[in-house]
C-alpha cells in the first residue's frame, strides 16, 4: 500500500470537510490503486483499478487516492471484497492531491543531469587544454622578444650563444606544448556530439514519461468491516473523453488467374487520461456510450409564405468528428497473442490477449491485430471525360462474419508495390464493396469532340439547337487482357419543352447507372495491344426565345 505521508495533514483537513459520519475515533487508511483493465470506446474509456488494504474490524474511513483528473467521479463504482461501503464522499473542488514523482521520472531526470554533467566536464577539459596552449604561445612571444632587448649590448659572443641555445630549446618545448594542447582539446571535444545526442534522447524519454499528471483526485469512503484482514479493492469509472481508437489497414492484392486480397488489420490507440497505462488488459469497442441513444425528436412541419425577395434563414449545427490518430509520436507494439473479436448486437469488441502499455499524452500507439484473406474479382474502370487512364477496381465480398470498420489512410498494395493511400469505407458483414487500387498506366483513354453545333457559343445558348458528336477511345498498351468498364454521360431533362435524344455505337450495356440519370456504362474485354472506340451523339432542342442552361 502506497502512502502519501507528506500530504497527511492536508488529507485530514479535507476529511473534516468531506468525510462521512463515522465519528472522530474512526481509523483512516490511504489506498493507492493502479489501472489493470481499460475498455476504449470511440471517444472515452472505461477503466478498472485494483488495490489491497489490511483493515481491522469496525467502521473506518478509506481514502482512495491516485485517480486522474479525467475520472468522471459521478460514474465511479467501488467495491471491497469483505466490507460494506456505508457512504462515499465525492468533491471535485477539494478532492485533489499532488502525487510523489514516480521512480521512472526521478531516474529519467537523474539521467539527464548526469549527461549534462558529463558534457560540462568534457568542455572544462577542452578549455584546460586550450589554456595550456595559450600559455605556451605567450612563452613563444616572450622568447621572440629577447633578441631585441637593449640590455644585451656588450654581452660576449659565448654568452649570446648560450642564451640562443636556451631560447631555442624553450621555444621548441613551447611549440610542442601548443601543438599537443590543441590536439588534446580537439580530441576531447570529439566526445561532445555523442553526448549531446544522448542528452536529446534522454530529454525525449523524460518528456514522454512526464506527460503523466501528478495532480490526482481522491475520494473518501466510510466502510464497515465485519472480519479483520486483507481487503481487495476494485474501482471502475468512465473518463471524461480522454481516449479514442481507430482501425488501420494494409490491403495486399495478389493478381493472377485467381486474385486474392490479404487484409492486414491493426488499431491505433490514444489516451490522454493523465496517467500511463502499464500492463493493462485492453479491450476496444465500437459502442458509443455517450452518443445519441434514442431516436431523434421529429418536430411538426410548418410552412408559411411571404413576399418575393424576402429570405428565410436556417440554422445548422455540426459536431466534430474523432478525426486522425497519426500523431507525431507513434509507438509501435506487436500483439503477439492476437485479438479475440466478439459481436454483441451491432457492437464489435476486440480484446487483446496480453497486457499492454499505453502512455498518456499526444502519442499514438499501434497494435497489430490479425490478417484476413479472401478471393476477389478485379477489373479496370474508366471515366474518359475526367481521366486519362483507367483504374484497377477490386470487388470485395465481406464474408468474414463481422463488419469491417472504416479507416483513414489505408495502404493499398498490388503484388507488393504500394499503389495508393486512401480512406477505407466501412463494409457490413455480407455486403459487397469496390476498392480502388490505383491507376493502370497502360490503359489509356481519349475523349474527342468531333462536331459541336450550337447557335450562340458560350455558357448560355440562345438558339434552339445543340448537337455534339464524341469519339471515345480506350487503348490497352499492357501485356495482358483487361475486363474494362467504361463510364460516360449524356444530358437529361425533366421538362417536356426540352427534347433530348442520343445514340451510341456500340450501345451501352447499362443506362442510368446506380440510379444516376444520364450515366452510361459499357462492359467489354480489351485484349493486350487492343483498342475500343465508342461514338456518342447527342441532340438538344427547345422552343425559340428560351435559354438553355
């Protein structure tokens, strides 16, 4: 049991204000708990904490410390294995304590200071060598000025020779000292770059672990113990937001006679509750406990009319979405024992098979999940009006027995090569969807307008006739045959006075594709080095004096 002895006077003062009715003689016990399990929802978490405390029989006050400030105290549930909870005092304003620095923080701060001391020692050693070199240079300067000394006049040749020998010897020693000292200084300074890099690394480690908040909440529970002994304490609560998760995918398409898709799934988890989760049993859920839980209220529809030129205003509101988890700091961790997936009604739950660590703060932790594999169909799809090449499209039937969640920035690979990074649209179990796997640069498209006849050219035509002839060409420059689906469009009208006719050779296989008026589709096999041409003619007529828009 961890105790905060230096805070005891403060705690006792608070207990006077927020404590129960057990009387002045009740014993008080402080209990610090640790998170052991967490269920993360799209924008909050449910946390379970445990602790143990020895309690004698009778009435006592138990101070449950260590709760992060993100704890929603109104959702807090407390249980003791062999005691009855008489009452619990929740007070957000008074119920906070300053925790001791964790040992990991103390160790990290000591590491930073140790490296700083090493850097200072290296710089001091280098400065000492440079000072020795400077002193030697001053000696050289002094020796060089001896020959100009007027006091040497009248000195005998033997004396001058002896002095010259001394100067020469001393100058040589001074030069050697300068060279040796500067070399030693440079060699000493070579220790600085690795030390400075080590300092930056230590500072980053310190920053990572000091994101844990020292300010914690506590609650006071009055408990009645029948039999003295160790009590297992369990606390559970929801956080005020402060947690989120999202799916991530890498989709690997293997082409050939029987194309296959391998879907490597992972999850991104982020929590900023104010405390690090260490060795926590992690569960991820698609439920949204704090979102809308009942049908919306449908108001009556009231219309009114008013004079021309007046305007009606509408007010719209929007709520923010969870958005991307790719934070600048990403910690990768592999789920060695895999995930257990369960479906409860419309809710998916994923349980990681072994405890994990998720630090608090802006970082995102990634976990590998599992790999799904299935046969797929692929074809090329072309929109010549907007694109110059066709695109590879894969038809996926979700036969995995569970809904595939949506994901941002999913990675798409074809035969091992990355071809696209784009969002993955959710796909219900049993549903069929289409996935784009990037361009096929060997399938080129062209759309040429051969003839366009209109009265007055421009956005608005004031004549009563508009005709257009278009030639569409798809050419296969690859070395394989492609099943190609080509889309184009013709205008449509809901006015009887605007007469629209069109014709195409060959005729399209589909019209009004996906219930979109005027959208046409052709389906054909385009052999290697082959070409397909489509001609499309449209004609629009309307009464004189009217404008086409």
